[in-house]
């Protein structure tokens, strides 16, 4: 008798027959199991059959994937992948239009299966599909299914994109450049071109020759957000893979075509909410646009370059109204040194030396010149009001501008690759053609204002910069919709407000350090931890939706997982789309007994992360990954949609297994709830009405002999 863990109880269906309820021995060859199933229905030639899942993606079951079968799974006996591939290949080349359409429709569905895809590709199926496209004889649904199948097959990575012919590329590009084309064909064509650009250096050049940026921008002016998303994704791919010498040229072309204003008016301010993938593509475009600043950020100033030195002379001229230079060389030199000191440079004799450190390099000088020329009144006011002060509280404009530029580069991660899964775009950066420079101008005024509010001196420089960084990051987190909104947010984040926020946020750490309070905290902590534990378990019972990450992020596939109300079983299953509200247990066909769970692992220890590269775009996915390991040597892999869900699920699973909850969220919740409970208890003590009475008899001092002022 095989061990219980090797037996899986399933139902197997066959059209026109009663389902078979069988026990599958996982140690037994799959071919033997299929033979027994065929015998049960008196079907000959068992080698021509295979097992597939009846629900969800309906994937074929192989020796490699059979371990994923669970008790209660419904399977279907189907023709083998090789036989299905041969039949479909023959049918899509038939003369009957209806038969060919049905074959292509079935092929589009089956191509997502890696087992079928391997068989179809080995029969030169991709070449057949490519020739159908190149012929130009397919239209409408037939062409849409052909392109879908082609893209699904190529996404398995079995065949190199470099093998794609030039005529195929031209045909696909033609669909994108046509003024009127079916939406489904346009979507798939844009996705195919994006994959070509991202997966082949040689194809990038071919696609870049055949695709007009103007036509892509035209696709952003439609009402279909899916088309807009695919169009921006292709623009991003062309931007990302372009040689460095072509990126600036492409950026200029996009600016001439008013890409920014079109995105602002037709996407960001459109009538429809921004979906997750569109937000990601806007974030990628934002990152790639800011990365154009990297060259200047990493370029040191050449003190011997007269053209670069003339920029510093121009800053001096604008600030001090072009005062006549004295005739003598020594007098002129002394006057320049005095002026450069008033401009706030560290090196008064040769301020060019201030720009030799990278980052921020020449980018800081570019920002200063933009402020001086485009916001001249602001520039002159900042310089003169600080140069005229003699109380050691002057704000050194030059030094501040250089350090601020470095800080903004860090905050906006200039030079970093986009992170996969990140949706952190800022609408305000799409409201101005010179958004970076305008952002700097807003922030340098903030810095000057904060310096005065702090009554800072040169010794306080680093403290001021820390406060300014906090002001900027807090304001950005509010996602202001325009630069004017940013100014409003920053006005509300004065130095006094930052101090208030800091004090409020660290009250649990700083205000409760006396021994009686620490003892009270220790008494309260267990019951608060139990509350948090129950909240986490309740959240697991509600369940969460997780996204399956594939080669193409826009073709999103989802699955849902939730804990049973008795906390004994994890139920999960695939979904066609992201659910609205709770998913009933009946729709979740797979389950794991909690008693079988051995451990929960996170990050790089997860089975599905061990093959991930260390590229920056995978860093965020790595931080959101966790896996449930259960008997016998199996795992259920997750990638949380955000940090909050990650913390809730990892904490909840640890609580379920009787282990310590250790996420940042739990520590934060613990501190917050304990502080709230302590305040309530202390307030209760303060509010006790004490009746008049004779002086009390002296007694032992109270355990909580303290006073607490809640001003």
C-alpha cells in the first residue's frame, strides 16, 4: 500500500461518459495511469491521450508538473499535445475558412500551455503562423487569433526572436501605422513589437525604422486605455533599448510631438481611473525621462573650460546686476572672490571646483542657470537677501543648490533602472516641459525658507538638508497633481510642522521611557499582540488576490488565497480577473491543510525567486515574495501586490504556525496600539474624581508613582 502522501484523489472527465473517480499513485508512471483511464472507457491507443486540468488555464499534466495535483482536482482526458499540435497545424492550413478560424481560436488558447507549445514549435508551427501573417490575407478575428497564438508561443522563450523575418516585422508595423485597424489586432501588434525590441538588439533597429513615433503618440489619443498602455509600453521599450546617443534625439522628437501634454490630457486627466499597468508604464516613462539627466549628473566641470566658466560668470552678472568691473586685474580678482562668496560657493577663488564632484556634477550648474534665467526675480532675491546678512545666518545659495541637486537625484533615483511592479509615478512631472528644472526651483525656495525658519548657520547645513529632504519626500508621497499643488503641500510642511510630526511619530519611543511606563507597556504588550494576531488571521480569512508574473505583465492572470474560518485549511485557485470583494470557498478548488505546512520563507529563500536574477528590476518583486512550504516537499509561491499585503500575510502565516510575527507592520502596529492604550489608561487615571477627605495615612509608595502631562 503506497504512503498516503503519494495518493491523490481526482475526478477525470471524458465527453459523453460518466466521470471516473480514481486514486492516482504519484509514484506510478503517468503513462500507466492514462492507460488505466482509457481502459475504463474502452479507448484504444492510450499513447495518443493525455490529462489536462478541467478548470482554469486547462494545462496539460506532465511528469514534471504532476506534483501540483491536489485532492479533489477535476481533470479531463484529452488528445496528447503532439497529436493536438499536428491536428491544429493541419487545420490552420486548410482551405475552409470556418475550419481555419476555429483552429486558430483553439490554437490561441492552447499556446499558453508550455507542453503544447513545445510540440507545436517543434513542428515548425511558428514559421507557419508567420507566413500566414506575411501573406496579408488574414483579417479580423482570424488575424487576431493568429497574432495571439504567435505571441503566446514566442513568450515561452523556446525560439529566439532574432529568427523573425524582416517581412513579418514590416507587416506587424503596418498594422500599428494604419489609421484604422481592429482594436484586438492593434493590441497584439503593439505587444509583439514591444517584445521584439526588448528581446533582440538587432530587431530594435528594424522596429525603430518602421515605427513612427507620431503614430504611436496618435494611439494615446484614443479612449481605450488598453491601447494607450500598449502604446506607452512600446515607446518605453524603444527608449530603454535605444543607444545612448539616440536617447536625447528621441526625447527631443517626443517633446516636439507633445507627448507629455497628450499623456496628461488623454491619460492622467482622462475620464477613466488609471489601472495598475498603465501606472507602471507611466512610472517607467518618468524614470527613463529623468535618466536623461544622468550624463550631466556624472559630468565633472572642467575648470579650464572657458565656456563652462562663462556660466558661472553669468550667474554672478545676473545676481549683481552687471556692475562695472574694476580696471585692475587684482581689484577685479578681489571683487570676483567677494561676489562668489556672496553667491554661496565653497571655493571663493575658483568656484568651478565646486562642480567637480559627481553626482551632481554639471547638472547642479544647469539647475542654477535655469533658475537665474527663467526665475530671475526669485534668484536675485535669494542671493541678495542672504549676501546682505551679517549675523552668520546667511543661506549659502551655491552650496545649497549643489547639495539639493544631489538630493533630488537620490529621491527620484536618477540613473537607476525601473523596478518591475512599481507604479510610483508623479502626475505633476507630466504638467511641464521642464518639470525637473521647475521642481528644483520650487525646492530651492523651500530650502531658503526652511533655513530661515530654523535660524540656521553654516554649522547646521546638514541638519537643514535633512529637514528639507523630509519635507520633499512627505510632499511627494501626497502625489500632488501639479507643481502649484506641490507648493501648497510644502507650505503646509513648515519646519514647525515637521517637528510636530516627528514628535507625534516618535511619541511611543521617546515619551514612554520612564520605568513605570516601561513596566505598564510590558503588561499591555501580550494582549495587544493577541489583538494583532487575530486581526492578521481575520485578514487571511477574508483572503487576497495575487498576480501571476509572466513574461508580459499586461496579460495579467490572477489567483486568490484565503484561510478557512476554522483556521485549518488554506484554499486557493485561479481567477480570470481581479475580484471585486470576497471570493467564495467553492470557487477555490485547491487547498492545503494547515497541519501540513512546515514553514514560511521569504525573499531569495523562496523557490520561485532562486532563479530570479539580481537585476534592479527584480529587487521589488524579491521584497514582496514569500512561499508556504508543506508536506511532502511542496510549495505554494506568492508575490504580494504591495508591502502591506506582504506583511499581513507573512505575519498571519507565522501566527497560524504559532511563530513570532516580526514584520515592520507588526512592530509599527504594536507601538501605535500600545501607545493608544497607555494614553487611555493614563487619561483614566487623570480623570478620576477624588473626593475631599482627611490627609491620607502614609503608606508604601505606589508602583506607578509618576505624573504625565497631556498638554
